[in-house]
C-alpha cells in the first residue's frame, strides 16, 4: 500500500489543534511533539516495502509492512 500524504496532513492538523489545549507553552509543545510523533510513525508504518531478496538458496522477492 502506498503512503497517503493527505492522511499525514490530517494527523498533523489534529496535532496542531490538540496542542492549543496546553495550559502553558511547554505543555503545548509537549502535546504537539507527541502528536507529530504519532502522525509520522503512523504514516511511515502505513507503507509496504517491496524488495528483491538474494540468498544462498536462490533469489526471490519479498513484501512486508514496515514495523
């Protein structure tokens, strides 16, 4: 499955909105950092890697999720 930039955009906007709940600048920054971390992690892990594989037993292909 390819990466979907609009989903990342939506999650970043949510993180920005959520950061406004902070009672202080430091708390807002912590909320934003956590939200961005989740958004980027979710985005990267939503992709699938396709790769050629070469082993001593022969060659092949591999497909797998990013974990």
